[in-house]
């Protein structure tokens, strides 16, 4: 899918962006991808902070192993279609 965007920038910013090659499709793609990655990393850190705030004791090695085995068993039980 291709999406065409039109947006407004202040004139000075548009000139600087153009002069630095930032308005080219490949540069805009890179900017969007970098921002998406940055946000995902931020979400992971936010989730880690929320987990740390729970003040729950960490899982033991045996509990981690049991969780992994349960997830694998659940995945194997799903139909091959990925549903």
C-alpha cells in the first residue's frame, strides 16, 4: 500500500528540511521508521517500569520454565492456520 501525504510546515522549517534532504521519500520513510522504533522501545520501558512498580517477587527459574512450557504447549495446540 502506498499513501500520499500532504502536510504544512512553517516556511523556514520546510526550507531547512529540503536543504537537508529530509523531504525525499526515502528520508521520510527512515524518519517514520525511526520514530516507530523509538516509540516501541519507549513502550517496552514503560511496561518494565509498570512491572517494577508491582512490587511482586521475581519469578523463580522453575516458574519461568513452567510459563515457557505452557506457552509452547498453547502454541502447539492451535490449528496450523495460526488462528
